C-alpha cells in the first residue's frame, strides 16, 4: 500500500466520550433543562409559542398533548411567566406574554 492510498483512507470513527449529566431516578422526560424547567413546563412554553389557525385548535392540543384542562394550562402558563428559568428558556415568548398580561391587567 502506497502513501497516497494510506492518506485517502478515512480514520475509523471514534465514539464520543460520555458527558456527565445530572442523574435522576424519574427518567429523562422529567429531567430539568439547563434553564431549570421540567419537561411539562417546556412543553407548555413550546405549545404556547405555536400559532393557531382555528379557535379550538389550541384547546384541543392542550388536552391531547399535555393532558390538561384549559384552565389548568393557563394557570401553569401564568405561573411560568414569573419564573426566571422560563425567561432564560424562551425570553422572547415570555416577555411578549408578560406584556400582554400587564396590558390586560392595566385595562381592568
């Protein structure tokens, strides 16, 4: 085998070293994100960030995807808006929702 053939051969893939992470007994779906939110909190924020074409689509998605009533969903969402972890996770969304909430409160 010549030097050219040896240089053209790709190196064997090396497995990436495992990165240490937080160990939790309740499984990956309940692990905290780097921002400190659990999976349900992240799912609430992700669902709220979507755009909806019809009036009932969001409420249906809340029931089907999260298994929550609309009332409980909005309670959780409102609580998330006051958490610094939620702001770190989705700053644009949280700031927009805070402005909407504050405008509604001021209108009362």
